């Protein structure tokens, strides 16, 4: 019960600081721009003198859909980090955490409650953004990508993974140091994923291994690539390469590693906060 109260307070705190409102307004702006862009591209393709066949048209729609979800994944990740990066470190530095720890509440309940609050907010945000993208694509073109629910589940896991890392860093680091840590790790995974993608295209195993090592450090990019693989069109699956996926598709084992990583990050945040001298 205590964790649910803290989760509700965390959600309300994000709303009070206008973080959620700003993210929703920017998300709405994105959906408007994306919808207009998708509509005009679709109209131009369909009205051309030598219009594409059904297979080519589905490929175009899938490419535009994946481009939209690429942005949604990035925005959700940023939402996960920016909203949680100072939730522990900031309250420790300001002394407001004393208000909570002085109550008859366990420290793990504080961390888990905050995790639940942010996870609920990220779930709402992802459903709004990804659902809006899916709805716009279907309304305009009638296209639905394969394995959408599976792909969205992986995007959610990606956001939750970075949320856990942010909370773990916030339990021992200052807000600024924690931000540098989380964004630095995300950046390493991002560039490592692109190195792996290029390496698989030119068949350079060393480059592929660099990407695999970066995924072991933090599997955020691997989760996105697996989500993109699940939702890509059959033509891309046959070709084995696109701007969003590569021939070295992350395995089910890597997805499992991402799940374990997210759980361990949360447990580490709880352990570090329990040991923190307040």
C-alpha cells in the first residue's frame, strides 16, 4: 500500500513540475507533424503516374511507420531519463528525502514506489505516442505492421531498463553526474549498435563484436533493434537489412538479458539507497 501511495505522489510530482505536460504537448506536436508528413507522402505515392504495386506500397508504409517509431523510442527514452534523473539525488541533496525516511516506511518501498510511478507514466506516454503513430498510419493508409504488440512491449522494456539505471545512479551520484552516466551509457549503446549494423552489412566481424560488447554493457539499442525486427515488413526480412535493423538481429537470449538487466538495475537502486548515508 505504501508503495502505491509513493507511486501516486511521484506521478503527481511530475505533473506539478510540468514535465508530463511539456512531454504531452511536444508529443502532440510530433504526432501532428508526423501525420501531415505521412499523409502527403502517401498521397504523392498513390497519385504518381506509375504507382507502386501493393508489395512496394506496403514497404513504403512500413519504412515510414518504423521511422515514426524510431522517434517515439527516442522520446520515450528521454522521458524515462529526464523525469527520473534527480528523483533520488535531488531529494537527497535538498534534504526533502528526510520527510519520507522519517516516516514508518522502508527504504525499498520509497525506491519501488518511485519506480512504479515513473513506469506508469512511461506506459501512458508510450501508449499515447506509439498508439497515435499506429492510428495515424492505419487511418491514412490502412496499413498495420506485423507483431505490433510484441514490438511495443520491447520499447516499453527499453524505457523501463533506462529508468532502473537512472534510479540506481541517483542513489549514489549527484544529479549532474547521474545524467552524464545514464546518457553516456545510452550513447555508447547507440553508437555501438550502428557500428554493429554497418559491420554486419560489410561483413566485418570485429565491428559486429564491438556492437555486441556495447549491448552487454547496456542492451538498450539491442532491445530497439529487436523491436524493429519484429515489426519490419517481409521484404526487409528477406533482404536482411534496413536503416532500422541489421543482419545481426539481437537474439531471444539478448532480450532475456535485457529483462534481467532491468530487474537487476531496480534491485541495485534499492540496495544502494538502503546503504546510502542520509
